[in-house]
C-alpha cells in the first residue's frame, strides 16, 4: 500500500474544515419538504456548549452506532430496522440524502435514529470518550484530485476522534470502490496505534460485510465499470 502525506482537517481559523462540496441538488418534492419541516427537527442533533451523550439520545438502547455520510440512507435505515435495540446516529449534509432517509424513517416508523446535518467531525468532538459501539464510513466522496485530498474524511484528526469515542473492541468499517482511497485509509490506520487491521485471509477485504446489500452509490459505481470494492474493518484496541 502506498504511503500518503497526512493532511490536518482544520481551516485557517482552527475550525473543522468541511469534508463536503455542496449541501443541496434538486428541489425537494412536496412530501419531502413537509418532512423537512415537521419530522427533521424532531430527529436533529443540535450542538450546544456541553457534550452530546449518546446514552441520553437513546436511553433504552443496548448499543449506539454512528454512520458518517449515509448518502441515500439505505444502509442506515436497514440497520435500524434490523436492530431496533440499537440507536443509530446518521451524519449527512446533502439535503437529497437527508430527504430520502427521513422518508424511510417516516414510512417504517423508525424510532432509533437521530440525525446530524453538519460536518461529522464537529459531532465527534462533542461525544464523550468510549461512547460508541461502532462506526461506518461507506463509499465516502474520494476527492480524487490531489489538491482536494485535504477534504477526505480520513485523517489523523478524525481517526483520533473516532478512537477516542469508540469503545475498546468496537468495529470501524470503511468501504470504497476507489483503490487510492483504500490505500490512503490503510496508510493512516497503520499510523494510528489505537486501531488494528488484521484480515483473516488475503483478499478478505474484497468480500462484502455479512448481510451486506449494495448501496445506491455502489450500484452506480458498478455501472461505471468500477467492479472491485474494498470492505475494510478496523478494531478499536
């Protein structure tokens, strides 16, 4: 795997740098607009001066998991349906993706999902130590141009925050169809002593996670001819 020079995800004011480009695309249809106004405020995590405690968000849940950049929300909604005993925090800034997920939440009556609609790093920095039981980062924007690599979510700062907020033994799962981003992520993980990457066999990282169903973005990648994906699993030590 190739080594990469790490980038610190802070802007000149010392605030977290945005890991996304735009917040909106097509106009929301009438039903989505209604849900944005009526349902989204009930689900949104707001940042204040103090910490954001996942136990307070999900007091009746046995575990709490974060998904960073959930896209259209297919994976997050399915996980929430299959594991009602788990509380899920979804982070996404793109209005189209948020709209798709809150439609699924409304249709399925999912009461174990809360949403954060700004940079995930800002939320991670507010979470208590060892407060999460797992994390997903699935098919994030690869920012392929070198000058944009600083916008990639994986960095020493974000990994440090993930390590701090994940419980020992928790899994961090990262999937991409871009080999360069897989290399980038492994290079950063291997410099992060809090995580372990120990696949059971060669090539295991090309096998989807148990129970995996392709996301919309993954299917789009297949249509574009990108047939190989990387499903990386890291353990918090």
